[in-house]
C-alpha cells in the first residue's frame, strides 16, 4: 500500500517537472498533480491496453513509432478527465509522456533506494 502511494507521489512530482519544462503542460497546483497522477494511472490501466491492441497494425507498420501517439493520446485523455491539468500543443502531446517516463523512473528508483523497507514487494 505504501509502495503504491510512493509511486503516486513519484508520478505527481514527475508531472510537476514536466510542467516546468513543457509550456504546453499546465498543472494548477500540487493536489492537481496528485489527481492527475491517479488519472494517468487509471487511463494507462484501463484505456491504453485497448487502444494499443486496436492500433497494433499501425504500430507494426511504423515499427513501434505509433506507440508514441498512443502514449500521447492517453496523456491527453487524462488531462481531459482531471481538472487543473491541461495539455496543449503537439510537442507536449508527444514528448511530455516521454519525459514523464524518464523522470518517474528516476524518482521511483530514488524512493526504492531511499526507503527499501517501504518499497519491498514492488520489484
């Protein structure tokens, strides 16, 4: 349970970093970042597998590059569902989820090293 909360916190902090770097990504405040992190998790768990399956032929033809569009669409969809979180612009649509993934990976590893007893079982 605490590991899931640390993952949510890492994603929220990653979203704040993305907000700073990309002008097309806007977060109103930290609670909006927490809710957006939860929204991204729900969209990635529920909607993304369906979209990925439906777009499989395009993904094969583009040698996997279309997955960037699927990622961007899920990121944008989460912004539609969460008040205080907005994504605008093609560069933000495509590259913000990539940066979010990198920063989130870094912060998750940091939390796992810093608090190993809290993140056991998350491996």
